[in-house]
């Protein structure tokens, strides 16, 4: 009687799976006959290692002379895979199949098992493309969640490192991992991010880390209040500072929160080079940011409304250079900015060898042609080129710089230097009003007495930075 019930349940379960996964040619059903009855293995082709499947899952059932009728005994005595567990319902069964696991149904015992024998082809660990270093490690994250977590664990061997797993998207079921160090990360930060992620579980589809970023970042600004990186060493360092990281399966970028304004000026090379080189490069990036924001508007104000503030020789030289230009200075600047943005976009979208050639020769040809055609003057080309080149030193802030430079130029166009000051004050006020996961975006610039400029504008000794992080002095 019990045997008949189990056989009917076996047939019913497989029929349900076949109905839900119909018209999917890569789902395979491997049914084998054992001494006790039938065993059916369901898996997706090309997502499992068929050799391991045969040796550790199917062969033990075929070779066994006696099979236990208890599901727990099958897990402990028959199956040889390192990951095997029970499945509670059909929904979890389908999720395991679609995740690359092998699901086992039995006609002689009650219960469903899944075994992890994944054989998915993954991209090899390669060099970072967006965050290159001279002396640092050459490892970057891949699109596989498990590999990314292992890259972090290799560097951060601490029992306090906690990893929470989520499934986002009703249909996509994307794997997401939340990483933090328990003794360093504030509980309110963990709760804030965890709540945001849990709210996304009922969405239909979630595929990219940007889906999570949009929920967490500060709205109404071009400044990114959430950071992303593809370097495991950077993530390990940020975890030790008390930050929180989010990894999603399928993306080689890891999100970091909170992400402060000063983080945009820090690079891995600051810590892999000596402190003098690192400090000099960081100060250079800060100056480049100021130049890219201030220079175009200040130049416009002086050459349009406040010519008397220029030295006489320079004023005469500027007047001579602009003598044949039919437009006012603001139109010149926007024309050159437009050319620059087109060239930058072309350089990004085209293949690397072609894109570099387009960016270099396009800038030379367009700049020379614009001067020759009388559309702009040499000094305007110089100002826009210098401002644009400075943005390359801080690529994470490119979009924000372009927008706010245009806003400051707009105020300067109508009001001169007072308009320039108004636009600049609005820019500073906007930065001061931003938050990142509840923390001030300009932190720690408002607490310089406590921090004494440690690892902000210049890089201190690595031993001091490590000790400060370890003892939580900067929390």
C-alpha cells in the first residue's frame, strides 16, 4: 500500500516538473532502475558536470545492493557529493534545477533531494579594466557570485565577516550576497540596506547591481552616493573600515555603502606606492576637480563682464585671439564641450584600439578645424581642454562635473562673477545636503579636528591607517 502511494507521488511530481518546464530542450530527465525502485535525476544540460554526476550521484544507486527507504540515510550513506540536502516543495525544486543543481526523485521513499554538481563555464579571473594599478594585485571580480565571495575570503580571514543571502526577483531569482564585518559595521547601516533589499524581493526581475543601487543611492543628484568596484583588495579594505558590500550574481562589480565624496579621490595606487607619491597624486586629483568645476565659469566671467580684472597684457592678448570669433564666449565654451562629449562617447563605445585613435586624432582635428573656421579662439580651446582633461583624473565624478559646470556657466552668463559665486555656493550646498545611507556625504570633511587630516587629503603611514581601522578609532 505504501509502495503504491510513493510510486503515484513519484509519477505526479515528475509530471508537474515536466509541465512547468515544458518547451525547455536543455532540461534533461535521467531515470535509472535500482534494486528498490526508480530514481529520476532532473538537471539542465551544460550547467552540471556530467562526469561528477555519473560518478557521485547515479553510480552509487546503480551499484548498491541494498538501498535504505529513508531519505536521510540516502543522503549520508549513498550519495557522495559534497553538497546534498532535502527540498521542501515543488517551487524550491524548480529553483534548484534552474540554478544548476541536480534534483532526485524516488519511487521507493518519501522526499526530494538536490545535489550540487555544477559545471557552469565561468570567465577566468582577469585584470581589472576600470581600476588598474602599477604595483597592486591583478585580480578582478567575475560574474560568478561564489568566486567573488571566495576572492574576498582569501584576503579577509576573520570570523566576524558575515554573509547573508537573498533572492531578488519573483521570476529572475537573482542571487544576492550582503557582506559586512560584525564588529565594525553599524547595526543601523545593516538594517537599512537589508530592508531595502528585502523590499525588492517581490519585483518581477532583478539582474544588475544597478537595480539595487537605485534603491539605496540618494535621489535627485548626479553624484553617486553608492560606490562600485571590481577589485577584491579594495572591498577587503573597505569591509575593515565598517562599510557594507552587496554582490549580485551575474555582475563583476560590487556595491559599497556608505560611499563618501572623498572616496572619489582615492585609488588603490595611493596605498601600493609610497606615502609621498600617494599623497601627491591625491592632492593632484583634488586640484583637478577644482579646476574642472571652477575654471570655465571663472574664465567666462573675466572675459565677458570683468575684463579689467585681467592683467593688461593678458587682456590685450585675449582680445586679439577673439577678434575673429562671431559668437560670445559662452557659446564658444558650450560648442567645445559638445565636441568633447561626442569624442568621449565615441572613444568609450568603439573597440579599444579604434576608440583611442578617435579620441586623440578627433580632438586634434576638431580643435584645429574649429579655430580655423572661426568658431572659437585658441584660449577657449585651451580652457575647455584643460577642464576636460582634469575630469579624466576623477572619472567617477565625470557626469556630475559636466552638469554642475554647465549650471555655473549658466549663472555666470547672466550675472558675471556674482552669478559665478551663486552657482558655486549652490554646488557646495548641494554636496552638503546629500546623504549616503543616512551618513553625511561630505563626511569626514566636517570632523577635521577629530581626524586631523589622517588619510583624507594626504596619505599617512600604512601602519597608522591599519591601527586606526583595527581599533575603530575612525568610527
